[in-house]
């Protein structure tokens, strides 16, 4: 039984809680930190509620280090499609043996 708790603790330590645009808390699993063009980006996977379908999409956010006085990190959305693609390609290369990536492009 202790082994289950250890696994659960490991899972919890990878969970990041962010607030969406409506102020609702949303949980994400931290997958990786990617460095690209002197900036840091986090790759997150939404934690699904029971009954929700997994579409397998990750969220990529830029780490905002402009407020160095704060102990908490903050994240910014990335609007530049080229940056998103480049960061995701780095992520895919690093984790090609751990995840099954679909090459389907979304419209």
C-alpha cells in the first residue's frame, strides 16, 4: 500500500494548477521545460475530469520571468504559431520514444 502512495505523491508533484480566463482552476500535468531562442516554455497536459475524453493536446506556455521578486512563476500564452510549432517539435524529438505522436494537422 505504501508503494501506491509513493506513486500518487510523484503524480501530484507534477501537477500545476492555473486559473483560466474565467477564474476557474484548471489542473495540468507538467511534461517538460523547453528552451527556445533564449526563452523558456512549459509543455503541459490538461488533467481530465472523470468522463472527459482525452484529445491528447498539450498546452505550451511561455515562462514569464519579468517579475523576479515573486516566488511563483507565471505563464503567458504564445500567439506566434511558428514558435509553438518549433517548441512542440523539440518536445516531440525529446519524447519520441515515450509518446505516440499523431502527425495529423488540425484545421
